[in-house]
C-alpha cells in the first residue's frame, strides 16, 4: 500500500510504508506530519497511523520526481536488469565497459525487478521499435539499384542505423519503461536515486551512440571496396530495405532469450 505525506501545504509521495518508517527513523518526518492512503482522501497523522513516538522534524522528505525523471529512472531500472543478465551469462559484453562497482550497482537495482516483468518490457520495446526502425528504411524500397545509386543507398542505410540506435531504440525503451511503471505501479522507492539514474543513463546513451558510429564506419570500407555491380551490393539493395527491421528485432530477441535461458 502507498501513502501521501503533507507538510507546509505541500503533498509528497506516493511512498511505501517502509519508506515512511525510514523517513521517520531518519528524522525527515515526524509523528505529527499528516498522511493518507493513496486510495483515500482522509488525512491522519503518522503517529496515529503507524503508532510511532513523536519526534521533532529535521529535514523535508524528498519531493516526488517529475514525469520525465521517473521515466528515465524506470528506463535505467530495466537497462540494469538487461546488462546484469548479459554480464552474468557472458562475463564481458563488448562495447559496454562498466566497472565492477557499476556492475554491482546494476545488480542491486535489478533485484527489485522480476524476470517476467523484464521480459514483458523487452516485448513492448520490440513492438514500439519495429516501426521506428523501419521508417528510415522506407526510401530504400523506392531507390533503383545501380552503380549511380550505390552511394545514396549506403548513405541512407547509414542514416537509418544512426536513427535506429540514437532515436528508435532509446525512444522505444523510454516509453516501454513508462508503460511498465504504470502497469505495475512501481513506487519511487524501488527506483535508483537521481545521481545513479543520471550517471547510468548518460553511459547508456553514450554506448548506443558509439555503437551507431561504429556501424556507420563499417559502411565506409564497404562503399570503397565492394563493387557497385557485385552480387553482394545487389543483394544488399534488394534485401536490406525489406528485412532489416524484422531481422534487427528478431536477432535482438534471440540474443536476449538466449541470455535469459543461460541465466536461469
């Protein structure tokens, strides 16, 4: 059950009962502060509800997060589960250089999220990401094959990869995280604090951006060394526009499911 706390005309929360008791023990709240259940409008005092001794207030309880801050904290929560599963199954995950302290920190965050909830999050991410990944590739369908259009094809493919990793996947993960927070009514007490959220979110964004740059860099030698009329280039022109979105999501789902099986 969750509760709201009122002080000096301001309302804070929702908080779990354990969080309220911890704030009282730390002196952030007093027995005289007003409190109500989330499903009720009837106010009472913390002392009456939890039968705690009166103590003078010291500092104000932390204010609730803004909507965007909460969404990002939820994203960091599920990303921590994802990377914890990756490190447990593979030991080292190329391109994601987390320190031991960061790995331990993500492992602690992931303990508050069930495996079923994480799998549901991955499923929703795939549903949202599929059209976002496919949209930048639509122009490739109408691009005629031939030596003259090969540079344009590689340019559009590179732009699609950049959009995929810097826009489509982060947006899909963010909205999926917000949806999970709503469905499961995840309280702020189960989310990483503001400093942890900011630090891990920055690293997440940096890693995705770096991956997109690496993939675009791979296209440059392909453009230089693969002949425009080769079978490889013809195959790319025909297959990539139609299969890239489905293959991207399918491969990601396969890798995640494999890591999940190894971690059970």
